[in-house]
């Protein structure tokens, strides 16, 4: 009897921890059981990233019914939007690091001050990006190698996606504030709202259901922009209402140049870090596009599926970043390091299992999104080959976010530069063109580069210089 009770108790404990993670935890992440701290942070962050990835998957699910040109439009636009994501992620990682460090130092006012400066910075940058893209969307598509038919079909989609980048940046930034403070459940809940709106509006605006106009692929962009914008409004409501860990007061809404400059300094290398990674995707898209619309559509769908899986892994990586920032602020570097290795192991187990599934069932998964007999085998090949690099990528993600959480954005930038620009893109070209592997050569370059960068990042992490970083 005692044995049975003992066996049930851990399950009850795990269930109560999961419920607490979704509702929002009040635990101090600089103290107590480390596995519990990882669980309480990682669960809402993983769910947040799943919900964020649903924007992309829902769009491509409905757009896939419109044909290869519409899917290719999404692929080309997403490759350009990746630059906006790079800026958003660069700003977000510095924001998370600074907010987490202040929370670890038990300085909630300092954390709120950093949050306000990050929002100011995000607004300025989003206007600088959004306005030119709004005006020159068709020209950008042409620069990416789009055919006249794709430009005609997709200009509206590109204009809304890139011109409305303010919603993307602020969504990233505000969630980074909540994550750094340890309020990951709030970031998760607001994406529920955004995704429900997107899920409802997508088919209505794409196909013209009920009273809605039939906008085709442009409707997908409008639905996503609307969902994200409402999510941003909810974020601001929660920031001003306040949580147990962070609250923005009216008197703090002003430019604080010392804090703003710190954010800019850390963000510049952070933005460069993600810009290097995301522009490499543009390079890959450019190479794939030379093999026709079917290859580009297959690549687009496969990468969307991969993103759906990788974003939850980013959730685990973000948990590591928060734990690193808060524990360094609390003067506990050894606890910060232990959290990273443990989170990396959990991420390897997760992505490894997903990789095996995709290797075995790539074609049926791709068929869920498109049935074009030309596109399906190319998309399946991409999904299968890229999955070979999952184990390496799992550790690479956690290590990079650990550096970022410590405020060391330079090390990941260097790793990205060598891995993406000096290894992945040249290798993709050589395998695809001179060696005649076509689009498969591009896919193999992704798996090889990810594995090489994982090894390099693990070596640099073990050296421990990130523990001395001051922000």
C-alpha cells in the first residue's frame, strides 16, 4: 500500500507543477529545485512558441489550397520577414537579459525601466522598417526572384506582412519582458487570444466566407496582422496593470538614455547575430528558387513544418536564458551553468524524437499541407534531410540562448557568422550546383552546418567566460 501511495505521489506532484506552470508560478527561480524551476519556466515558454508557430502553420495550411504561386509568395515574403524577426529577436534577447538580471538582483523598478526603454527602441525601429516596405513591396518581391505572376498574386501579402512589422516587433519585445521577469505564463496566454483570432479570420478572409471579402493570399496576411495587433494591446494592458514581478508605472514612461544605450549596445550584436542567421535563409531561398516554383514551394512548406517544431524548442532555450540571467544576477553562476546543460539534454530528447518521426513519415506530413505531385516529394526530401541535424540543433539553440541570457551576444554572433555565412551558404551552392544535387544539396548543407555550430558552441560554453559578463 505504501509503495502504491509513493508511486502516485510523484505523478500528483508533476501534475500540480504543470498546472502551476500554465497558471503562472510565484517561485523564485534563483533558489530551490532546479528541475522544478526549468519545468515551471519551460512549459509556458514551449506553449508560447507552439502558439507563435501556429501563425505560420495555419497560414500555409489555407494558402496551400490556392496553388504553388501563393505558397511561393509566402516563402519569399517570409524569407524577407526573417530580417524583421532578426531585429525582434536581437532586441528581445537583450531585453530578456537585462530584465532577468534586474529581477535576479531584486530590483523590479530597474526591470520596468529596462522594459520601457526596450519598447521605445522597438517603436523607432519598426517605423524605420515598416514604412519603406509598405511602399516598395512589389520591388522587394522582384529582387527576390519572383516571377511576374507571383508579384501580381503576392504584392498585397508582402505589403501587409512587412509594412505591419510593428506588430511583430512589439509582440516579440513585450513577451521578452514577461519572460525575463519570469512571467512566462502571461506571454503564453496572450498568444492564445492572437491565434484564435488568426484561426478564425484566415479562412474567412482568404476564401471570402460569409460577409468577408475574398482576398486570397492577402487575406492570410491581414488575419495574422489583426491577431498580432490585438495581442500587443493585451500585452500593454498587462504591463500597466502589473504582475507580481514587474509593473510599468506612468512616471517611468520617459527616455532613460543610460539604460537605452545599454540596450542598444547589447542589441546591436544581438540583431547582427540573428540577421546573420536569417539572411542565410534568404541565401538558401535564392539558391532553391533557381530550381523552379515546385522546389521553392516544397522548401517553404517543409521549413514551415520545421519551424513549428523548432519554436517549442526555442521555448526551452528561452527558459535557459531566463535562468542564466536571474541566477547570474543573484550571484549563482554554477546554478546557471547546471540549468543550461540540463535544459539542453531535455531539448535533445524532444527534437531527437521529432526528427525520427519526420524521417519516417515526411511525405504524409507534407501531404497535409499540399497535394501537388511535383511539390510533395521535394518538400518531403527537405523535411527528412533537415531532420538529420536535429540533435545538434537542439544543443546549439540552448547554448546560444544561454550566452544571450548572460548578456554575451558577441560569442553567438561569431558562431553564426562562421556557421551560416562561411559554411552553410557556400556548401549549399557547391552541393546544389557544381555537385549536381540540386535542392537536396541545399537541404544537406542545413543539417551539416547545424551540427558543426552545435559542437563549436558547446566548446565555447565550457570555457565559462560568459559568467563574467556585466550588463
